[in-house]
C-alpha cells in the first residue's frame, strides 16, 4: 500500500474524491431527527429512555415520504458515562435506519441552547417554548477547561472509530453551529470568548475524527453572516470551510436568499449539503426550497420530523413569549405524533419530489453542486 493510500482517510478529501463520493449517492433528502418522546440528545440515547420501537415506527414514516437520510445528534457525556452501552445503542439505531433505507449523518458536538448539560433524568419541557431542553456538547464548563480535551479526543476517536468503515453511516457532522453564542436564550451563561475557545478546538475535532480513518466524509456547517468573501468569515467559519470534505450550511430564508448563498458556496468546488432549513412563517417552506435544492443537487435536511417533546413546531420567539396555544402556523416539523401530516398537501409535495408518488416531478439529470460542470 502506498503512502498516499495509507494517508487517504487521515487528510481532507480532495475535491475530486468528494465529488466522486457524492455522485455515487442518491439525492439525499431527510430531516434533523429526534424521536417525539425525547426532549434532547441525552433523552434520546440514555439507556433508560432509548426507545427502539418508536424510532423504528418513525423511521418507517420517513421512508414513506421518500426520505433516505437523517441528521442525528450524539453527545460526549454519553460516551463518558458508558461507551460500550452507547455504541450498542448506536448499533441498534443504525440497524433500524438501514431497515428503512436511511443513512444517518451523525453529529458529534453542538453549540446551541443549554450550555450546562447533565446526565440522568431530563427536566420536563418548558410549556410553550421551542426546544427548551436541548443541550450543548461540550458544555460551557468543559469548553473552558483545556484539561478536558483528552476526554473529548477519546470520545471523537472512539465513536468515529467504532463506525469508521460502516456503510450504514453517511458521514460525520463534527460540530453543529460551533460559533452560536445563544444571545436570545442562554447568552449570559456563555463564555465571553466562546468563538476564541471553539475555533482551535473545532480544528482539533476535525483532526481527531480523521485519526479514526473514516471512510465517510466530515463536515461542519456555516450558518450565519456572508460567505461570498473569505475576509468576511470568522475564525470558526474559516476552519469549517477549509476542513470540511463536503461543504454544509444552514438557511431558513426564502428561495432567493437561499439560492444567492448557494452560489457563494459553489466556489469551493465541493458538494453541498443544507443540514438545516424549513421555517414556514419565514418563507422557508418545502415548496419554495426543495426545488432549488434539487436544481443544484444539494442534500436537504429540514429541521424537525415528528412534533414532540422538543416543541420545535413553536417559533424561536417563544423564548421571549411562550405560546399558550398552538401557533397559527407550525414553525418546524412534518408529522403529528400519530404519523399524520401536519399539512397533507405538503407531505404529498415531499413525496412528489422524492419520487414516491406516481405523479412524481421528473428529476433533472443529476449534476454536481459545483460551478462550471
């Protein structure tokens, strides 16, 4: 084996490798997934609340919509508590996902919402508030303690290493919105220098994940600001754009803004994944955005699937003014807890885009999401 072959999985993928990998995938369509009975990542995965039966049922609903992937959040505390048990539960999840033809994109860290995660029984959701119990990982205390990095490295190398050759895993989203400072929710509890702490750690996380030599690509998505000029990106975004094998991003705006930002990111000559979109009142709807993503062959992950304990059918502004009743229009989520669509016509549209229905919209000839090809 040549040195190049030995090092192929320990370095950032070349543009050619990334585009070759992406060309072998179907059009990737899915959601950010947490089962309806879980309020956060810990409740989803802890031994006492892990619910394979519900996951099996809900992934079956996803398959019926033509979904073939899901973005799923892990947590470092789960590894710290019980790496063997955590790996076994991930194995169970992958078995269920594979049964339904779904390849998950697994998320290692997350900088959004509660910066003080705690294992054990999770508090009940705050009535009327969007994602009121979602937790960050690593938490603020760990983020500020460089002595904890050895533990984080063990988690990253351990969990990626356990599934590095597993064809049921689509890829690794190493850190969700790492530069999010949560100003409208937990901003006062965040480290004042959060971005300065996160940027070098994010770079380390990419390195640690590559140490495990995964066959799957790595990514971390930009989500705020402008990306048309490298002089406009912060230190965290610079790492994201320079280290990701596949470029990913978030956008909750209408189609014109969405397409404008796609054209910026095409300059990187790598496949694109939109790992968060769909906020109905903001104009980011399936009908508006999915055709743009299909046009440019962008992987599509809307936020939310089944309305449940995350309460993300409620808008972000519920943090300032909790909702006493169901909002006039759901913010996120596709299905009610019994599996019926929130909007039947919307579900039929999704199926038409994914080719489930006989009246499916004819998919254009697949092309890379890069310019000049």
